[in-house]
C-alpha cells in the first residue's frame, strides 16, 4: 500500500490491515528478519542504492557469497524476500537472473557433494545442506 493509499484509508480499516499482516513475518524470528533487512539496507546506503531491483540484489548476493555459505545465502534471500514484499510490495521471487544465481550456487554445492571424498560428507555443513534440500 502506498503512502497516499494509506492516508486515504479509514483508521479502523488500517488497523484491521495491520493486524492481518502481523503474522507474515514469524514472531519467533522477527529479529533475524529485521537484522537481515538492516544489513541489506546498510549495504544499499554504502553503495548509493535508492531502490531495490534485480540488479541490486544480484550485486548484493554476489558480494556476500564471497564470505557466506550457500545455506546462509538461501536464508538471507528468504528473509529479504518476506521483508521486501511486506514493507515495499517488491516480489523478488520473480527475478529470473537472481534465481539463476542461486541455482548456480546450488549446482556448485551439488558438484562438491557428488565429487568430494567420503570423509567430508558427514561434516555439519553437508548434513545441513542435504537436510535443507529435502524440506
């Protein structure tokens, strides 16, 4: 809802709409979602970015992929997707290039898991990835 739509909406309808959207971001992990969004927002400010776009998100995830595991990237993507949709009505799940980026990350992990010596597979990271993929 834009600011002008919000201002033209009667107060009782606004309250009802706010209550309806309270559960969109899970209460138990709301702080993690907000922290993830805050990190993204700070990155945007540092880079001079004023609006979220597919190009901006590709650059952001490419940069953080250098220091984060794929499972962390997926987690951040999921949280950002929810917050951006909720706060800004931006649906990043339709960004084809961003999806391709994550599919490549996933492909790199699959390559490692399929070619890694067996002693590496029981490690926590590999287990978590397989558990995540099976959900």
